């Protein structure tokens, strides 16, 4: 496999390790060495070494093994390989480092209690949205959603909100990137339709998707903002089209959604606007050792 980047700072081994992890796609919980090598476009010896390294680190295990522990050392497995729950740490590190989940969770739980519908937060990643927080209620829907799920942005209410926060030219540049969601969508708007849809979202401050992503999926979304008014994410209420009429989604759930988004945004601004001070341990008062303070 040829190097994908000529920069001297690019570490090809790390990129290949991530390729191996991503090889375990939907419907492929267990993969043979040959399948992993083919999916990640790597020679089998290279894929084997990466799998053994990931196994030693606890991110991969031999299929059928109940422990996420050390490697078997042989590199051969009749049942193949599977990811372990430790892989979730990679995604959750981002979610937890941002602090958004801790701020949003109580408001999202209250919103679910009021609407009896699921609610999610997503951020933009290329032409896709990625779910970073979710409080769900049991529903039979066409597409399953968990933390880390990605969908094409333009076909979702969350994505429309995030795209509408960008200048139109930048939104079009983002949408020109290939989607990594792996799904086909019902609605394929041209440039004029996209521009009109995003102008409408900017004008009214919220976005609606009515079965544009997949049959039965209907949702409404609003922006989450920081203390400077910048859109940092989007929050939605998701419903099943057969259960929740549009007038209920817009007339009853949307006002509650707007209220929840306002509360999350206010808490986020207050949390990040407060001065963060690290106290000097062991220094006597008046010693001249000043505490380090973060940005206010």
C-alpha cells in the first residue's frame, strides 16, 4: 500500500491501525485476517501485526474469547477477530473532553420526559453529522442511532441546522466531500434546492426533516450556541412519522426543544465563561507562587 501523505510528520503506522479498526463495519462484528486485510487494503502480514498489537492493547480479541485481555500470540484464529468495548473509549474521549454531555444530559432527559420522543445532539464532520449525545425511548425506526452514528448532513434536521450556520459557499464545499455514512438517502437535492432549504433554516431558526433520510423518520432540530453565539452543535427531537403528526412535532415538541436548547446553551456559556483556577499545592500564603488561571 502506497503512502497516502508525503508529509514527514505523517505516521503511516497509526493511519493503518485506524484503517484496521474501521474495517469492522456494520454487520461485520467478526472478521477473518484475510477480510481485515482486504477491507483495509493492507498486506496480510501487515494486517496481522496490527491486529496482534491492537489485541495486546485490548482493542481487539480473538472471536469467541470472553476476555478483552492479552494476545494469543499465534495470529491465527479460526473464528476471526472482533473489536472489544474498549474501542468505545476512542470516541468517548472526544465526547467527554468537550464537556457537552455533562451540560446537556439533564436538559435532554427532561425533554424526553416531556415529549416521550428521543433526542440527540450531533456535530458536523465533513458532509456527515456524527451523534455525540443521545437520550432515547424505545421506538421501532428504520435506522438505528447510537453515539458515533453518522448520516449525510443535508438529509437530517440536525445537519441542516449545522450547514445553515455556515456561509453558503462553505456549506457547498463541505457537502462536496464524500459521505462516510454508507447509506443511501431518499432525498437528493440539487444545488438550488440545497440553497433554498438552508436559507429557510436560517430565516426561521430551526430545521425539519420529514422522511428525507429514510422512511418513517421525522425530526425537528435547533442550534446549540456558545457564549459568543457561535453554533457548536445541534439538538433534535426525533419521531416516527406513523406515530407523531407534523402538527404535534412542530406545534408541541418544537417549543419544548427550543426551550431545552436555550437552557443547554446558557449552561454551556456559563460553564466555559467561568474562570478556571489551579491552586498551587504546598506553597505558603504570600510566598509569591501565583496560581495558574485558565482563560475566562
